[in-house]
């Protein structure tokens, strides 16, 4: 059984990790793009989906702990 505490920690962890990774990718990508390196767009454009994907993966890890009857 997943507890409220684990759901709270999942939300906090997903938010922090997603923000850090997405923000870092966006910052570095836009920094490169502004300085004329078009390769920076490869980092800047997928920054938000990558941040969200990390939260999704963390949620799947937590959901795997549920018994099959509750899912």
C-alpha cells in the first residue's frame, strides 16, 4: 500500500528534479542559441518534456509497488 507520505515525497521529488533538469537544459540551450550555436536548440526545445518525463518515471516506480488488485 502506498501511503500519503510517499505520494507527497513523489510530488516534491518530481517537482525539484524536473525543475532542475529542465531549467538546466533550457538555460544552457538558450545560452548556446543566443551566442549563435544552433545546436543549443537541441537542448532548449525538449527541456520541459524531459523534466516531465522524470516525474512520470518516478510515478511509475511508485505505482509498481501497488498490489495488482488495487491498480
